[in-house]
């Protein structure tokens, strides 16, 4: 039976997958994998080399630190240990092509994967909690956006979700009191959105036209109705002890950055 030492300065999953792919071409009992993870100093590496020499093991390594990689290659050659460096040749080729050295930070791919899945989860949460849906999930939110209709809650929530933040949004309508769960959310997690009444009226009128409706006969776009809603929303926001952001004539990105700065995110 051949022993294969998996040596990595992170979890070793990459080297392990390569080793398993290769050994799968042979008898199931022809090899044994021994994993050495988080190898980040010379003493640990030398101990692994000693064991590999004693046990006649092959070493398959994924080390991003060039000093450890060079030491492993030097010592493995001196001790007549079969050694395969998976990352070294690729990193060297990329460095020559790109003209600058790699960061040599273990686990970056895993972190990128985790970041990706965190964003996916945040986007799914924003969709699930859009426009007042799923109030029972408000306690899980990083941010809860509140404001009147057409104040930009949904696009802002989706933008923040793409940053990996769990964002819910809740409409404030005089005839429909907010759910009790909203009042259980800490005020520092709630962001109130306000907007200039005239600007909001133009936005709502355009929305009605897109829907094939006449703005002149709809209460939705009447000035007195808009002012009533904005006053009601401000009262609720103040009751919640939430920070108010004016979104008038601001891009979603601008408001999002202001919110993240305020929350130190």
C-alpha cells in the first residue's frame, strides 16, 4: 500500500481531490491518504518530511507560501521523497504572465466561495421579505427598510443584498398598521426612507401610466394623499427610533453607501 501525505497551509481539499482522482484509477486498497492541514511553519513541515521519509510516503502539496514550497521541494529532493507540487507551477506561470507576485494567502478560494453563497442567501432573503412579506423573519435581518410606496425600498434592498446583507423591507401605509414583529426589531437595524412629496408624486404618476391607469383619477398620486402617507411614515419611523434617510434625487448606490457608512458595514 502506498501512503500519500496531503500537505496544505489551509484545509487541503484541493490536494485531496487530486489525490482521490488519481488513486481512483487503481485498486481501492492500494493507497492511504494522510492529511496535514494548516501547515504554516518550517518546524511542522520538517516533521512531516521526517515522517514521509520513514514511511516511504508520497507528498502531494498545495502550499501558497513560496518559502515553504521551496523548502519542501529542496528537502524532498535531498531525502529522495516523491513530491508533487500542485500550486507552484501554476502560480509561477501566472506570475510571469501577469507581472506581479501572488498574494500567498491560504484559503482565498474558500473565502470567495463563502462570499458567493452568502450573497445568494442574502438575495433569497430579500426576495422572501420584500414588501412586507414574511414578517416572522424580520428578527433575522441585518437591515429593515421602511417607507411609503415608491420610495425605493425594493431596489435598495436588492442592492444591499448583493453586498451580502440580509435586508427586509416594509411598506408604511396609514390603513395597514405594521406587524408587531417590526416593533421588536432594534431601532439601530431599521432604516426609514423619506422623499420629497413632489418627486414622489411624479414617480407615482409615471408608475400609474405604465400600468395603463389615469393619474388624474387615482388617489395614489394625489398630493394630499402623498403628504398624509409621508407624515404617517415619519411618525412610525420616529416611534421605531430609526434613522431617516432622504432618497430624493439619489441613486440607489449613493443611498446604500450612506446606509452602510452609518451602520459601519
